């Protein structure tokens, strides 16, 4: 998946569908929280680590979202992102299970 946003923008929110390793949609009824993580490509330093992600009803659709925070998109460039969901039994599932969500922050025309 590739997600595009302009530098400095906070809309649209980024959404994803939590899927297990077999590609099946994960039921999030027993999910406790979802965390959104993002880093600049080629680095290991997280620029965004936010637990403000939300699960979109109905929970059985596996859909999650993250509303961008102030400063999250301030630097144009290519980023890698993922959602990590924690369940009530202590297990967790990271989506996507292979690779990352490619986030492209395009430069704005403002100087």
C-alpha cells in the first residue's frame, strides 16, 4: 500500500486493515489498543509512535486509522509505517505482516 500526503497536512487520516499472516481480515473485537509507527526509509529511528489510532466499527472488519499529529508530516520524504494491535490475551499482531505501508510526504509549494 502507498499513502500520499502533502508536507504539513494532517488530512486525510491514514487507514489500514489488520490482516493475519494468511491475509485474512483480523477480528478486532478483543483488541485493547492499536499503535501507529512510522520511520524515514533507510533509518531505524521512529518519528511517529502513537497510541492514538482508532478501531473503526464494526470491529470484525479489521479496520484501523491514525489521525496525524502536529509535526508528523512536517518533512517531505519517503517513510515506512505499520499498525501494531494488542489483544486482551496479551498477543499482538503487526500489519502489514510483511513489508511496510509506504508513506510519501510530498513537498508543499510554500517556501
